[in-house]
């Protein structure tokens, strides 16, 4: 049985990569690559665990000052 869709208003303060990808409606692998390229704000690294601050993610405007998710061109 799958979990119900994640709504921004009910999401926890820190999201897993999977939850953030669902919220942004992007592929999980695309989001991991954007995090690796430091294109995503609000990422907290706890050892090997990644968490993304929900409020920072929701106020982020991709495309205004940074490359698109997964875009490796400068």
C-alpha cells in the first residue's frame, strides 16, 4: 500500500530526498544529481543522510539564478 501524496502544508520540516522529489514533481535521481552539483538550497548532510529544509525548498525559485535541475552546463 503506497503512502498518500505529500502536500506542502502537511510535510515535515525536513524532507527526505524522495519526499522532496515528490513535492517538486521531479525524478529522485534528478534531485540527487542537482544536490551533488550544489544546485539545491536547504540541504543538510548528516553523515550519509540527506535532509532538505521544506520551507527553503518551497521558497526556492529554480531558474532565476541557478541552472535547471540536472543541468550541468554553466
